[in-house]
């Protein structure tokens, strides 16, 4: 069985600052990390592999600049069997759609993939679009907000997952192959690779694929292939100081109603 | 305000970057600064979960060859680990100090030990199940390594050891976890003009009959790692527990010190970096007379001076680690030709002494400065500075070699042997 895990290297979100004049994210000197949602997806893939009786291969795939290799190295240390970096100037400036085109082509080229794991979203853009768009590119099932994978059964051709909803969880079954967008539950702690894992990862394969490897027209990729245009990135204005009411529920309710009436909200 | 970061990892290998990331992630979950401070206040016993964490992460004795249970890391790799442990544990005792003792001396014991010692003590120590350490200092002194008085007498296929070792790191931990010490004894007459000769090294399990551990000292810092000693009274050690060859203990001991001192230098870089980052966050925020403290030259200039010293020290430590890697890579050459291919061990020892002298002092002085910059807050255990100050002071006054001994080594290698003060 073959699993592909799509990962992205993102700026460490605790460090991100926005340039007040240009409205763009300041990336210079900002450390990059593996997107936490993707790390969860990889942990899920490894956990599933360990629970399965049959042989499973896990390939981590990322689109990004050469330094995104660091994120893939981490995937190899955590437990991916091999990794592929999709890197080319042609891929630069891609929005979610063009990213999905690139990733989808890579998954097709790998071939015979049973499950594509993705993080629900990336902590830099938070669009949550790439996973579903890859599924659309490939024309296969998509499951989003996946908190846990119960089983993957190649014989029956199904995957069964626990999906998070506003009301709680639902158990959902889909046909293979499938793209699953994984959403970590609170308290999730990813596996920390140890020195032995890291040194073993040095011997695993990490290939680089360019536009030449994926084929198609240049216009389908990167900025040219993007359907959306980013005009400006900015931090929303601060909400201002809130009002904290520390009373018994019935008194607090009265005070809230009183406040809303005063503000003309009722 | 974003937290101040003073590290630049772009010159590290991808693997070294991941070592740092894993250590940071582990510390964030298990060993935040508040716990570093608390553990050092509470004192030993050393927290077992930290030993287990270090072992699980593969941070102990990484330089031991893979086929002998280690990870086959280079010294250039191990200093990255040491620096980051100093960064997450500026007390330099709990994570950093433990790793330095175990790795510096464990690696060297492993080189000269037989298979039985490797299987029974080294491999379990790498797994965090046993403790191995060094016991050189005696009641009459520690810096005069060749001036010791403990003796070893051959009796059949055993050696009978007598004497006393004091100010030894980790005796309580060794008692609790099991393990043993590298112990030097005199196995031949003392030669006045060459007192370092006839010194022989043995591995002495802590539970051997006749080994009497003493009560721990109440140290100023390094609270979590015990310091005490033990008396040896007719301790019978099998011939096979001799480390290396009879009479060569002094040379092996110097090699062990070299390895441990590199790691202390590297950890002290990490301590200094953390102190400067923590202090920078404070002085940028805290305002007096309408301006942040960081705007006053009286504070930012000494800050910058310490930062320059930090980066210079970092480069020195990296240079020294490369020299040590070359030393072991070229070992066969030295044995075959009798000449060093690149660096003589004494030249490397000079560089190691330079970092062992400079960097712990830098860390101590930077903590001292930071306490001045923060005032009363810096003096309190709310911040890491006083814990770091008390911890690194240990490596200034004597642990792994006193400050003036380092200067003697450096003077010997720069001015020449004719100017050795004690000859």
C-alpha cells in the first residue's frame, strides 16, 4: 500500500511579523518549520502504517524552494520512507489551485497511491483549500477535518475515518483512493524524532523534481497558473479591550442584556 | 513583541538543525525554564524523567561508534547537542551537565574498556539505565592530577585499590542508577621528576565491596546533580577492568578531560545565548525614565560586547570540535608514524583549554551583567540568571579543570615548556 503525505514549510507562526508599509509577511530571518497540521497528517500516516499487517510505504511530498528540504528531512526523521521536493522557478508564486495542480501531478507521477494525507490547512495561509483541490485534480474521494483514521482496506477499496464536525464527530466511509485532510485534536503531541531517527533519515532518499519531471504547460503552474491574486496582506485591527463580567450566571446574563440594550444591539 | 533570537543555524547540517529542533520540542514539553529553576532550588535527586528523556532522544554518548551502541556522531555534531542543552538548561547541571559527564567520560571509558564493561555499563548508560563518571580529585587536591595518592596493588588476577576521591559529580545518581567510575590510582613508585607516570586507570563499579560513598556537598549551584566522593578500602577489581594499559592512565585522563571540556565549552555557549536572549526581551520591554532600558548605552553597549564574545566563542568551539574530529580520524596515522598528521594532541589541548577557560567565564559574567540590567528582578529566581550564574560558576572554579590550570596549558603551548611555573 502506498501513502503520500503532502507537507509545507511555513514561517514559525510565533515569529511572524507583517511589514506595516507593504502589508507583506516579513520572511527574512524568520525561522521556518514544518506546518503543524501536516506534521499531524504524517503522524497519522505512520500510526496507521504501524497498525496495518501489510507493507506500507510513506512518501512525503512538498512544493517549495530548495530550503524546504529541511521540512522533508524532518518528515524522514519522523518516519516517512522517502521524500520528494517539487522545486522549480516555474512553480513560484502559486496560489492554492496552482499548488494543487503541481502536487496532483506529482501524486499521479508517483502512481498507485492509495491514500493522500494532507494537513487541514497551513498555518501561514489558513485557506484549507489545497487538500480538497488535490482531490479534485485527481478526481478521487476527499475527506476533510479528519481527526482519526479507523482503517484502510484495500480489498474492499474503502477508508473509514473519524471526522470532526461542529456537533462532535461522525464516522465516515469513502472509496479509495482518497485525499484526507487531517485536523489535530487539542492536546495532540507529535512524535519528536531522536538522534538515531535523524541519522537514519540521512540514508533515506530525498529526490528533487522540477517542471521537466511533471510535464504539462508552464502556464498551468506557479503565478501564471494561479486563479487568484493577492492584493494586500494585513493584520486585522485589534478588537480593543473587552468587558469581563465575573458574576453568577443569572446576574451575568442580566448585565449582558443591560449592556446590549445600552449599545443599541437589542 | 517577537522574542529575541540570537542564533543563526544556517551553517549547520540538516541533521544538526533537527537535533536542535528535537531538543527544543522536548524541552518545551518536559523541561521549561520554570522547571530548570525549580529543580535547581529543590536539589537532588536528579529527576529520572530527564535522564530517560535525554536517553530516548539519543543525546548521551552520541560519539560512541554505532556498533558499540552509540550513534557514531562526530564531535562537531555532539557540540550542537551540548550547546542546545545549555540553551534549554542554563543551570548547566540537569540536562547539559549530565550529558557532558556521561558523554565526555563515557566515550573515553568506552575507548579503553573491554567488552564486558561496554556491555554491562556503557550501553546501559547510553540507554539512561546506568551512570558512568570520572573520579580523579582527591582530598589533597584536584588540579594536580599527577599528585594523587590512591594506590593499586596487583594480587593475582586482581588489583586492590585504596584511597579517597572527593568532589566527584554524580555519586548519588550512580548509587541509585548503578554504574561506576573511572578511577586513577598509582600502580608503581612515584617518580619525582615524572609524577604522572605509573598512573593506571580502572573502571570501578559503585557497588564493589569496599567502595564507601560519602554524603553529598551542599553546592552553590548545579543543584540537581550531586557532588560528593567515596573512600576505597581494599577494593578488589579484576585485571580486565583496567582501562587501557598499565601506567598510561594520565594520558587517557587528559584525553577524557579534552572530551568533557569541549562539551562544557559548547554548553556554555548555549547558556550565554539564552541569557542574552532572555535579557534582551526584558530590556526591550522594561522602561525607566520614559525609555526602554535597551535604549541606554550603559546597557546596550555591554550587551553588544557580550554578544561579540558569544559569537567569537561559538566559532572557537566549532573549530575545536573539528580539531577533535581530525584527531580521531587521523589516529591510525599517529599510531603508525608516531607523528600527528594535522594537530598534535597537545596543540588541540591548548585550544580546548582556551574554550574551557573562556566560555564558562563568559556565561558567568553575562549572567552577572544580566542581573545588573534587570536589577532586583534579575536577582530573583523568577528569572533564570541567578540559577545560571550559580551553575556555570562550577565550571569556572574547577569542574572538569580549574581556570588557572587551563592558563598553564595555554602558556605551555604558546610560551614554551621552559616557562612552566612548577618546573
